[in-house]
C-alpha cells in the first residue's frame, strides 16, 4: 500500500471516528452526559440494514430506513426509559446512569448477535459509481460518500447550534440544566432531541463506514472506544473539534503500524490516549463554560 493510499484510509477512518465523537458531543452539549452506547447504535444500524438485505432480501432503502428508525428508538429509550428515570431517582448523580449505560452497551451487543447472527456481514453501499484515481491513490465511491456526508453533517450541526434558537437552547441546557429549568426551558424535550440527533448521526456513521470493513455484532464496543478517544483528543470546545480528533486518532492507527508493524497499533492508540489524559485532558479545543 502506497503512502497516498494510506492517507485515504486515514480519511475514511478519521471521518468515521469523528462522526461517533460528534454524536457524543451532541449529547454532552444537550444533556451534560456521556452516552457510551453510541458505538452500538452505529453497529445496529449497519448490521440491521445488511441483515435485512442479505438474509431477508429487502431492498436497500427500506432496510436503511428500518436501521435508522431502530437506532432512533434505542436512543429515545436510552434517555427516557433509563437515564432520565435513574437520574431522577439518584438526585441527578451521573454514576448510576453511567453504570446503566455500560449495561446497555453489552445488552445491545448481545441482542444484536441473537437477532442478526454472529457472523460478519458486508456493509451495503448507499451510492455506487466507478472508482477513480487521485494521484497515486485509488478512491472508492464509499470513501467519497463517507467524507462528503461527514463534512455536510458537521457543517449542518455547527450552523444549527450557533445560529438557531433551538441550537443555543441545547447548549444552555447542557451547561446547566438546573438553571435552564428555572428559566422555563423545556429541559426534557431538549435532552430527547440531543439523544435523537446523536442517534441519527451514529446510524449514519455505521451505515457509511460498514462498506469499508463489514460489520458484526461485536464491533460496537470498539467503535465506542475509538469515538470516545477522538472526542478526548479533539476536545469539546468546538463543534469541529471531533473532526480533528478523529483524524489524529486515525493517522496514529494507520501510519504507526505501516512503519512499525501491525502489533504496534494498540500500543500507539494507548500511548496517544495516555498522553492526552495526562497532559491535555480537555483536548485540543477547550470547552468554555457559559454563565
């Protein structure tokens, strides 16, 4: 594999990690909570759509729509049925809810294995056209769609948060839900919107990335960890920060094994995480707390 082709791999993995991190950031902005089920959401959308097409002979668009709807239902249930109730009973404490979400991660994974099977399935290409060469690199249509949709989603979310009343309300609720309630803001509805938007982005990430490497029921946990690390690296101070974090993480995972061998991948990822946790825990872009 040539170095230009490695940069294509960085773009593919980096944009995927960035989308998972963006989903994290939306829930953090809107609910002040880390929802570690984002990776399994992405897995469910991709695996569900592939299973419907491969095993049940569904057409692509209905299968994709069902996968997205399933993830939206999981997102809403996570917030309304589990997190909101647990936090209300624990005086707003995050630890019980985090433990519950950890259980949700494994429950979704096992349920997906039972429902869709435990063998990997190929991801479904949403758009097909001829691959082309860009310099010494070969560009696949899935790469173009993944990068293009990622940039479009980041741009749309950035504009929505900065320029619309709904976006500013979401940030206000995430910053201080108690103060938001005193001001009469619809905290419960805003939190639900944050979870649904994050679920949609996670579903899009899984559907767009699955054609690159396939999908199986056990991918969700790894995707959760990589998305979280992308958020740690990029920080929470900008809507675009997860994009930087995703590219840094992907670059580490692609170039380190290329030069040092495949066994170095996990070590390089661990070192990157330790460096940021120890010396820059707030990430590259620092989140500013608004009064």
